């Protein structure tokens, strides 16, 4: 019983100087050309897929780095606001990458807009990753944060309220304490 995977042999009858028959086993030229065409097409498709994989990995790495930069820059801004400084817009400022091997250029932008609710500001930090050779955007990452507008005085009112609560908890004001 033969295996279905085995190649069947073809019998060619050749007449050479009489009535001799010879059996030949092997691939024909057409079969070889067809196999090479299939192999070449498969290799071309695999090379294209590998190229797409490299591009996707590069974009993912750039996006992760952009996310870290954006989070850190926005956190710096929020800490400055907590320290009493008003946030200031930043227009496409080049920043250093956290990866020393990175060839991409990173740009940070901070937009400040009035919030939808009175007394709030909307901060949008955006990091754009540019390819230095082709000057095209590889990745863009944005974060939105809402903060209390420091210019309307709500922070000072909250601090005064906290001081008044502490004073009451400590026994009242100097002139209004319990006798």
C-alpha cells in the first residue's frame, strides 16, 4: 500500500534501436518552474509581512516613549500649578527622548482652554514623534486633564477654609475661643 504523499512515477516509453522501454522517475521542467514560482511568491509575501512587522514595532516603541514623555510633562505642569504658578501654553517644543538610541524627534505641545464648566481649565498635552529622515509623523499621543482655574481664586478660598477648619479643631480663634 503506497502513501498518498509519495509521488507517483511516470512511465515513458522510448523506442531506441528496437523495442526497449524505460521507466523514468523525477520532476518535469514545468513542475520545477511552477514550484519555483510558488516559492518566489511566498518569499515575497513573507518579506512584505516582515517589513510591516518592523514598521509596527517601531511605531509601538515611539508611541510608548511619547506616552511617557507626555505624562511626565503634564505632571510637571500640574505640580507647578499646585505650587502656585499659572499654567502657560507650550507650542511644539522639542524634548529629549528617554531612549538614548532613539533617532526620532519628540515635540511637546500644551494647549490650555477654558473648560466646559465655569472655573475649570482644560489642559491638553500632546507629544508628536517625527521621523528625522522622512519628516513624517510616526506617532501622536495626547492626554487631557481638567484643573481648577487658579485665576478665579478657588484655590485660595479652599486654603482659607482649610485653615479655618484647623483653627476650629484646635480650639477656636484667639478672640473667639471658649472661656
